[in-house]
C-alpha cells in the first residue's frame, strides 16, 4: 500500500464508522522462574496458529494482541480481556505474560523475532533494534470522515503529553530506577520517526511524504511511518501510539476512554466550526519531556502562553471537559478510572511495589496482574464471561 494518492487516502479515511475503537497491545513474555524476558513468542504463537488476534512483534519475547473495531470502549476492553485470557492459556508452561512499558531488569539488548516482516528493521538498525524491548498500548479511533481526520489529527498532537503522563508505566530499566516516569520513549528515540509527529496540512502532503519515504527506502509501507500518533491507511483510523502498555485491564480501559473521548470532542469542535490550528511541535515536545520525566507529578506549559501548571490539575480539568462526551459514548466508568490514574499511575505504583518487594518482586507483580479484573465495571465482566 505504498502507492497511495490523496484521493485514495480520502476514500480510506471516509470508510470506517465514526468513533469505532480497535486496540493493539504489546505483551511481554517472562520466564516462569527467573521472570526475565523469555524469547519464546514463536512457540506461544504456534499454539494459537490461525488466530488472527495474535501476532509476532519485533522482540522475540513479545506477542501482540489485536482487537477488531468495536463501537464502544466497553466492547474493546471485553475483547482485550478475552485476548489476554487466551494468550495466558497458550503460554502455560512456556512463559508468564505481563504488560509494562519496559521490563524492570532485563538486559538492554535482546533476541529479535525471525519473522520476515521485521527483516528490514533487523538489517538496518542492528543493535539499536535489539534495544527495542519496549511495549505500548496502541489505540485506533476512526474519525469517519476524511475532511475532519487531519484537523483532528493535528489538534490531537497537542494532547499526546497528557495521554503519555496518564499512561507512564516504565520507571525501572536494567534493574534500577531510571528517575523517569517512563523511559520507553527515550529508548524508542534510538530509531528514526519516533516521538512527536509532524503536522499534516492536507492529504496531498501526506501522500507526498509517504512517496518520499518509499523512494528513500525508509517508509517502504505506511506502517513504517512510526511516530507516536499517525493516520493509519490500513484501517482509516487515527492510531495513538504514545501510551505505555498498561499492567491492568482497568488502567488500559482508562487510557482508551480518554483517547476515544478526545477524538470525539475534537471532531465535534471541527464540525461546529472551531479552528483546530496545530500548536508548534517544539512546545508540545517540551510537555512530552515532562510526561516522560515526571508523569502526573510534573508540570506542563500552556501551549499558547507558556504558563506552567501542575500536570494533575491540567489532567483533571481535561477529564472534566471530556465527561459529557464520555456520558454520550457510554464510557464514563472508564473515564473515572483515568481520573484515578491522574492521582496514581503505573509508574507510581511500580515504585511502591519495588520498595516493598524489590525489582524482581516488581516483575512478579506485573505478571500477577495480567489477568486482574479488579475495578472493571460488572458489565465488562459479564460480557467477558459470555465470550
């Protein structure tokens, strides 16, 4: 899908139903005894051969769970819960699944998947590729109209630091506290086309960028347009790639609800005639650093005035603004979980566990919570049981 015209892109992004949600969750496999990364993805995937919910990732110690597009956060989390359950069953005796932005004590470099899909990455990036032992929660939301998709994309860039702060869940790396809320984006930045994405003025410009990348041999297909947010030509969605993988299903639900509500809110503003002018990238990037450094404990700057504000205050105001949208979407219970993340996100809880149980105990805690259903609404649990 490298030869994409502006007209073809517009047709793709006109196609999906508005505000449908699909997920991609990168799951680490841990050795049952040592709790180190276990490069056994091929063996686990052999046990679920033919199930398109599961696929290989770049690290040989990861499996990705995919969900089909759904019309609600509740249905998306129900599907993710089913995927986690079935993956854990497939991994029995081989590995313990866990979801976190970075493994707390594994070596910096690891074995990579032998999948042909990653051949170019292995060949081009070598040791840097072997450092990419990172995991994210990727949230796809369809705007459902091409003429709105790029304005919403450009405006959504400004909120990536807030999403990253809520989702920060990678405080430990190579056996020690990094003094960051999330070290994952700093590791990812060893590769090109990472971090804050560029603004895209129109579909002609996006088509030209993809053509240039293909000619240069670096974006041989649109999925190599990595960044932390991208229009996804395969699905006609906006794909938010900034969140760390979330340890519990409840935390994942909170992040997904925020992303869907933001897309819905920005889409509504665009339809009502609001100008969604893109903020300057370096200003957003400054807030992105605060999210990685301090998570919800830091400060972020107003993108127009530069005035600093505690990140928690900024998040709570944003969540209050999204609550009416959440009620219309049926995601209020999940936005409530996001509000709890604004108080205590994954990075904060990692440090609490590590103080009590050490870094190896933290790895065990992460695996113990992979199938945790606590704090999910009963409706999700009921739907999951029926699945």
